């Protein structure tokens, strides 16, 4: 009788061990899945952070270039105004010279 009871207990214990081993295997798979998900999230976050830093750096570089180009444009505008004034002065001098030539020609 004790032997039968021990045999049943052994069978019951073996069945529980099999269930626990199956659960342990499932938990191990779930743990691996969660670790993979966590790694993917970490990689995604790292990529996102790198992209953000890259964009901030590029934004600052672009801002500096825009400022430089605006300065160059202002300098060019100023130079164009000087050239336009010199052209106007030369045109006035040219007209004055033509009038003097015409006046000199009429005196001959």
C-alpha cells in the first residue's frame, strides 16, 4: 500500500515537474522575446537620438551659412550701389566732355 502511494506520489511529482519545466521553457522564451524587444527599442532610441543630434548640428551649421550668405549679399548690394554711383558719375562726365567737344568744335 505504501509502495502504491509512493508510486502515485512519484508519478504526480513527475507530472508537476514536467509542467514546471514546460512553464520554465515558456518563460525563458518570453524573457528572450522581451530582451529582443528591449534591444530593438534601445537601438531605435539610439538612432532617434543620433538623428536628433545630427539635425540640431546641421541646423546650427545651416544657420551659420545663412548668416554668412546674408552678410555676403549685403556686401554685394553695397558694392553694386557704389558701382552704380560710379557709372552715373562717369555718364555725367561723358555728357560734360561731349558738350565741351561740341563747344570746341563750334568755335573752330
